[in-house]
C-alpha cells in the first residue's frame, strides 16, 4: 500500500482524510483540563478547587498516559484507542454529574483523575503514526519531511490547545458550565473511534515482532530524552498558569466565561510561527532554537506582569505565543530524534503527558495563588515557567550529542 511507481509522499501514504480526522480527534483532550476547571469554578464557586481538579486530570495522565503509549507500541494503536476512548467518554459524563452532586470533593478528585488516566491522547498517537510513515519515504527526503511534519503537528496542537479553551468558553457561555465536558465526551466517542479505525492504525508488524524489536525501557530514562520531557512540561505550566491567571483576571471583572476566548489570542502568533520555523535554515539548529524561543516567551511573561487592562494583557499573550509554537516544534522534533527503537508512541505520549501534567499542576498552583493572594500573584507563575523553560534549554545545550549539533532536523 505504501509504494507506487512514483515517489510516495506523506499525504499519499496517510491519505488526505487522515489529517482533518486527526485534528478533530485531539480536540476533546484539549478541552478536558480547561473544561474541568470551568465546570468546577461554576459549580462549586472556587478557583482553587477548580485548579486542584485540573491537577488531578494531569496526575491521571502522568500516571497512565505513558502506559497507554507503551500499550500502543506493544499491542497496536487500534485496540488501545478503542478501549481508552470508551472509558474516557464515560469518565467525562460521570464527572459532569459529580461536579453538581452533593458528594464530597474527594469523590470529584477521583473522577477527575479517571478523566486524565483514560485520555486517549490522539496527538502523540498521530505523531507516532506519521513518524513511522516518514520512515517509508526515500532516505534523502526524510529529514526535511520530518521537520515539516513536526512543524505541522505542533501547529495543529497549538491551534487545538488554544481553540479548545475557546470552544469551552463558547459552550459554557451558551449552554452552561457542564456543556464543555459533556461535549468532550461526545466528541471522544465519535472521533477517537474513527481515528482508531483509520487504516494508518493497522500495524506493519505483528505484536510478537514488535515486542522482539522494542528497545529496553531503560533507554527512555536517558538524560538527553528526559530533558525534553521536563522542558515540554514547562510549556504545559505556561498553558495552565496563563489560562488560570486569565480566568482569575476575568473573574475579577465578572466575566469568567470569556477567559477561554481571550486566551485564543496567544495561539495566533504561535500557530503561524510553528509552521514558519520549518522554513528557517539548518544553521538555526534545534539546540539553538530552544533557548531563543524560551527567551521570547520570557519577554512576554515580563510584559504580563504589567498588564492591568485587557489590551496590554492581550499584547503579552501574543508575544508569548510567538515563542511557544516554535518551542513546541523543537521539543517534539527532539523527541522524535531521540526516541529509542520501537518506542515512538511511548515517547510521544510522555511528551503529551508532560504538557498536561504541567498544565494541570500549574492550574492548581495558580488557582491557589489567585485565591490566597489575588490575580497579580497568579500572573507571576507564567514568568517562573518561562524561566524554567529557558533553564531546560540551557541544560539541553550541554546534553545534545555531537551528532545532533549540526542538524536542525
């Protein structure tokens, strides 16, 4: 199916319908953390409690997400996604009920954990599929196609991670705070199933063959890979702290439901620059891109500290977005480059989990800061996250092996 008289392309290998399907399939995941935050704040009246529940979603993803990736590497994506999607749909509906129930908060925490633990994570699975397809292209074309693919995937992720909160904001405004979580359950049931059944999920090897060629688990603990996981978690912290801080900012003005809509401004420059980064010369290496992009984000978070009105707030979000998109491309490219043999789905889910863990933990920390010390204190957390992203980039500079130092791909 993969070879033709003419040289194949990634689009011909995947099929043109794959890309919109993979895009929509990742929307529920982008809605979960923010949907839970919005629902709990509205149902229980506490930003702090909302942040803790968001953190439980992230904790569930942290504990189980990489195991889902490992199961996909071992047994194939199709059965793994079908099971995860079914469980996640039920978990989301259960949480929508729990938020408005009279049950104690610890029961709600368990429900939030289950939401995160069962998240199908279409984005890492999509990257894993495309990385495998790139391997079927002529050798001389693989580096450029891989770079473009990671840029595309990161741009889609960025658009979805920003569009998700916008959808949450719109649904919550129009239909009530429970609508985003219920909507995510419906989208998961439909589109994760279709994504799981797409022909690209059919493995090229049997389960036994895959097991025989898997790199040892110890390969996943190498510092040069772990620094990427830590780095991408700081991006998650940026997402979570910025949105929670913005939620507090808008709550002060009596318009908490509009926070997700305003948050969408950050994605405009981010998505554009995520695509544009693939067009830069090879001399602008992955090793160099990381600290440069992190410095841009740091500048945006510094401006955020002076944001006392909506125009300046939006300007700081736009500046942060210019660095975030290319930084995500860089990190996912490094993850693909450093994945041990046969472990691409595991690595991609580790990176995807890193974002959600960072996002969720930041939601809890920022929510507590907002509740205890006000919005100004909450907006300091993105600044700390940007500084940590820069520090991780400096660490990666020294951990990058010689073989990677001259390549931007």
